[in-house]
C-alpha cells in the first residue's frame, strides 16, 4: 500500500508539469484551432531563463521559496514575451492562410527554437541550481515524500487555479471565450481579437515557462532538446482530455502522469515513452473528441 501511494504522489507531481504545458496547447487550439508545436520548446526556454536568472542574481546562494519565485517570475515573463513575438511574427501573418501552412510554420518555429537553443546555450546538458533545498524528507508512517514534489504540485495547482479564475471570472477571460466561439462575431461585438489572441499565447507560454523551472527543480538537468518529448506528451494529454477543454487538459495530464508512473513502477520502464503514443492511438480510434471533449460540426 505504501508503494502504491508513493507512485500516486510521483504520478501527480509529473502530471502537474504535463498539465502546465498542455494548458498552452489547449488554449491556443481553443482560440485559433491551431496546434502550436513550438510550445514544448518554450518550456525549454523557460528552464534556461530560470537557469541564467539564478546565475546572474546568485539565487542559489540563498535558496528558498523567494529565490524559486523570482526564477519562476523571470521564466514566465520571458516566455510570455517569446510567445507574443512568435504569434506576432510567425502566426498572425498566416491568420487567413490554409491550416496546413500554419501547421508547417509551427514545426519550423519549433526547430528554430531547438537549434537556436543549441547555438546560444550550448548542446551540453547543464545542472539547474538548487533554488529550494529542503532539510530532509517528509515521513508519514512508512511513506517517504520528497518536499520538492509537494512544492512542484502546489505551485502547479496554484497556477492552474489562477488561469481558471482568469478564464471564468474576468472580462479578459470572457473575451477569450467569445473569440474561441466565433472570431467574426467577437470582432463585431467590439472585442479586439488580435489582442486577445496575443494574450492567449502569452498566458500559455508563461505556464510553459513555469513548467520548465519546476522541472529544473525536480529533475536538475536541462538541455536545448529537453522540450521535445514533454511537449509531445503534453499535446497527447490535451488530446486525451479533449483538446480545447481546459479541465480536460488537466485531467488528461494527470492520467498520463499516473499511467507512466505505474508502468515504470509495476511493469516495464522501457515502455514509458511508448505508453503516451499508444494512448493517443486508442483515444483517436475510440473517442476522438477526448474524455471531456464535445462533438462540433464544421462547415467546409
């Protein structure tokens, strides 16, 4: 039983990171019907922004929650700015182009970020500074919990709650929902659709940047290609939950995190990466709209 609970904690911690990245995918798809394959590389960018911010400000000399929050803030701000630039320069000129053009462009932006990262950050792996150093493990009976896992899960959950509050309780969130429903009608109602779309990219990119710092905290090894596999898994999480559905993205990410953890713990660790793609095939075969997605008709 103790081993089972330990795997649940590990799976939820991993799933919360997938969820932060998956939310960016699902937000952009909900507003633009676009799969932004460069999103996983923004997660990589966030990790490196946190890494260099920690070095420049010597945050690892005074580890603690405040140092972690400073690195998180810098990563989220830098990735939000990068998301705005990508949307403004790469995607907005193709707003009325065929979708295949935009999809190919997103792959091109992803490759640009990956190889630019190798050029500027170096191709070798770097060890993320210890911004938070717990004094020891938390023991609950026979169960041993790493405090970093708790911090990762709590911060991720807090960011998801903030995003949900923005989407559901603010004028900006109502504008986002209106644009996702119908661009033309939203524009006729006086909603600045271009500004709303840019803000959507910025919010999703900021969450990806936060995920990069949290991964650096939990698994302190970062490199320029680190966003490829987590980005794909986060996309699969969004599809699993129902892409375009914010709650579905979180549910899909948690399920994928738990599934990977139980696979590693009880069966075959070598199939960990294959599991996500197997789930993608199954969900597309038997429930293409995802677990919480809804069917929609589209005129062609």
